[in-house]
């Protein structure tokens, strides 16, 4: 589902001239204004040099600015500029449109249950980290419904 949502977003955002990775940087900065590059790279699970290239491009476009970190003279804090605001508004509209299309025919109660289930699953995984059980036999078999979805 996540892959389909990303593809739909990519298709609708094609005219922006930005890559998905650049969109992800902008989205992260929108929610985490003033983060340093190391924190952004870690959050996006990309190498710092890769992030630096994305930031270079976004800076040339006038969308992002690097400011000195008051606590670490070697670090830079990333901030969005006013120039990017119309693009962020477009991104929000595209995202809402894709989500509306995905949720078509799904009523509010089903949506709330899905959100609660996904939140619970996320908490379960976060509580366990990324480690798998030492003994694969300890893992429980997925339910028949889940097996059908996974196949």
C-alpha cells in the first residue's frame, strides 16, 4: 500500500521538477524545522553525503537554507524558505488527494480502526526494535487473513 501511495504521489507531483527524495527532505523539514543535517539523514535513512547533495539542489532552488548551529560550530541547521511555501501547499494538496482516492469507499469507522491498528503495529515494532527473535520458532504464524494479504 505504501508503495502504491508513493507512486500515485510521484505521478501527481511530476510537474514539480523535484525527485521523491527531495520531496521527502522537504516534508521532513516541514515537520522538523531547524534540524541538523545528521539528524535528517538518520531520520530519512540515507547517507549524510546523499542528503548533502539533495540539500545543495534544494538550496540552489531557493527552498532550503543552511544556518550555523549555535551549539556546534561544525554543524548547520536546515530551514525552509518562504519561496518553498507554494510548493509545500501543492504537496499537501497532492497528498490529501492521493489519500482521498485511497480511502474512497472506506467509511470513517473503518478508517479509525485502521489507524488504531496501524498505530498499534507501529508501537509493537518500535518496542521490539528491528531485532528478529533468536529462535525463529518463537515467531507466531500470521493469521489466515494476513497470509492471504501477504501472498
